[in-house]
C-alpha cells in the first residue's frame, strides 16, 4: 500500500507551459509566444504582463525545442580527446574550464563537456552534436600538427575557437562561411625564457620531458628548444626532448631513464606540474639533491609547485584567463563578430629554490 504523499514525491513537478501562462494572463497562446520571443504583435503593457506571469510561474524556454526551431541552443561544446586517467592529476584543464564557465554563466549559456578516447571519436561527436543541434559552437583544445577538425567544423558550419593553436587562416568562401577564431600563447618565447634562465645558471645538459606527441604546442616547444640550443651553441645530443602522456607515472619513468644515462642531465624541464613533482621525487629517492645536482622546472605553475620541497621554479600563466578569452571569442563569433586570432598574455618564469648552478664536476 502506498504511503500518504509517496505518489506525490515520485511524480516529477510539471513544468509550466505557454498554455498555463496564457490562462493566467488572460491572453491567447500566440500572444504569449510573441511576447516571450520578442516578436511584434502585442502591446508593451501586454508583453510586460505576460513576462511577469512567466516569471511567477518559473517558466523557462525549452532549449531543445528552440534549437529544433532554428534558434540558439544556448550551449557550447568542449571535447577532450585524452586518456581519462591523465585528467584527474592535471590542473590545467580544471583552470581552463573554470575560466570558460565564468564567462558562460554570465550569459546563461551551458557548457557541454565530454571526454573521449581519440580524435576519431571526437570528430564523430561533433557530427552528432551538429545533427541534433545540441550546441551553437565548440571550443577546440589540443590542436594537432595534422588536424582534421578545422575542415570538419567548416564542412558542418559549426563556429569554433581553437585554443592554443597556431594562427587560423583567414576565412574563405561566401558570407555564410563558417567561422574559426584562434586564441594562443607563444610557447616558443616561453621556452626561450626557461632556457635563458638555465643557460645563465651554467647548465649545458638540459632535457625537456614533453607531453603528448602530435600536439601542436608539443611540437612548438620541442622546436623552440632545439632552435634556442643551436643559437647558444649547445650540443643537440645534450639538449633534447622526450615525449610522454603528461601523467606522473610516465614523468617519473622518463626521469629514471635520464638519471640512469652515462651523462645525465643537470636540468630537466617538465611540461606540467605533476610530472615535475614526480621527477623531483624520483631524484630525492635516489639521493640526488635538487638543485644541488639536478635543477627542475615546471611548465605550469600550481599549488603543487609551491608546496613541493624545495618549491619548484615554474612558468606562470593565467590559465583561467585564457579560458575566459576563448569563451568571449566564441560568443563574439555567435553574436556576428569576425573571426580573429588573439594572442594571450606571455607566461613569465618564476624562479624558486629548485633551480641553481650545475655541480662543479659536470
């Protein structure tokens, strides 16, 4: 036997409809539709009365129905094609999403976020979102050196902002051509700042433990390291990069291999904070003092870098601000603005206790 009130608890509350608003306001359903969609056909007083009733009833537009009718879905998409295990330990994307969400919440725009295993799945998801009119545009992260996504999004007509990619080509085609903007940071100059710091300290054996191969920013950082090494007359065999999946496990394993070499590096640059902390821990476990025998630099600063012992020298950038910039650029595209290429603030290096001169016997 059903307890009193149990059926009521199980039954979801009924959402107010246009018919409910029309009945309460004493007008036709078409008048309600005109008023709520800012269309002509009702007087200013009637429009105000209808909106007041809608607010009292807690009415909200059905975003799915609006999308099917050709109106905005008021939702943007973000897909991350990375191994899911690497996300829980890396703070970059949490900060990026927080900046994006800060801008979108002010515009009452939702963020549809999904993690997938590979780029093919990401592209398939864009096609489904487009077919279902789930999103108005997308934020594209981790640009590749050979990236199929811009062409796909252009074919779908889905506006997009590439975050961290190279400058986008100028749009071509008729006025209705899809729009692509780019926000980026100068990884080459950032790497040069790090190498300046280590070179000035006297380091000549420097290894960069990079992130995922195939990513555009990984390629830019590796190329910049090589270029800056040559410019300073450093041996390319001693100044080099190795790639990983960004995880602490692979960062630690790469560090072990480097420290086991016949001529180990005197300085290591890690592409994120968790790998830097893991690498410093490996060194400590082997009795290698930081920075006495090994200097450590993290590409991204975080609380992990600041509470490590010793605190880690790190590249400091406003990642949340980068997210805000990307979200504003996509909203501007959707509002009819032109595609743009916008450079974010250049990160600065924060020297801390994990970097110092190399040992005298090297």
